[in-house]
C-alpha cells in the first residue's frame, strides 16, 4: 500500500489544464489554479500521461501562435480595421471599414534572425587565439616566488649599475 496523502488529481484536470495552457498558462499558474504546488504539477505530469499530453500539446499550440505573431510583426501585415466618424449633422456614428497596413518592426525582425540564424546574426562572435605563427599560446609560470625574487634581484642590480 503506497504511503502519503491521497492525490487531489481528477480526470477533468487534463482538459482544464489544456484550456489554460492554450491561453499561455505556466506550470506555476496551473499550480495556483489547482491549488497545489509546482512539484505536484510535475508529479501529475509523470503519473498521468493524459494530463502531461494535454499540457504539452496546448503549450506547443500557444508557442506556435506567438511565433507566428512575431513573424508577422517582423514582416509587416494587414488587418481589418474600422474608423468611426460622428459628422456634425449625423444622429448616429458612421462606420468606415478599411484595410490597415502595419509596418514591419525592426526589433521583431532582429529578434527573429538572432534566434533562427544564430551564427549569422548574433551579437558576439567566437574568436580563436593562437601563438606566434599560428602555434600554441606560450605561457610563463608567474607563481614561483623564488623565480620572481631572483628576477627582482637581477633587475635591482642592473638598475643600481646604471645609477653608478
């Protein structure tokens, strides 16, 4: 007989979670909705495949919609719109439908390209360093106190000779 408290999970939670995730809910928001902790949500995902599948599918759908909107914002798009006028002599407003053109958004385009074509559009570039004539970089150990002391004594001795 397994120990611990009985689960609060109910079969209808899968459908509820699906609807919430389609609207962009996070695991934290699911936990809040179901009045449980995030580790409980994680446990439900492991022990209830239908719950996990509903969340995974719905979150992917929401992500796809955001991706599409980002693309449209980067490229520019058209949408239906209505201008409402109230002429001075009119008793009711006049509605004028039209097709509104939304200009491409540079920031959205940059974001899209930096994420989709990282090698070409990212801000930082990798730099390869090499030593003389393309060989390995040569390093010198500086942590030897005796060697440093010798170098310092030699330098002081040479400086003293120059002062004479």
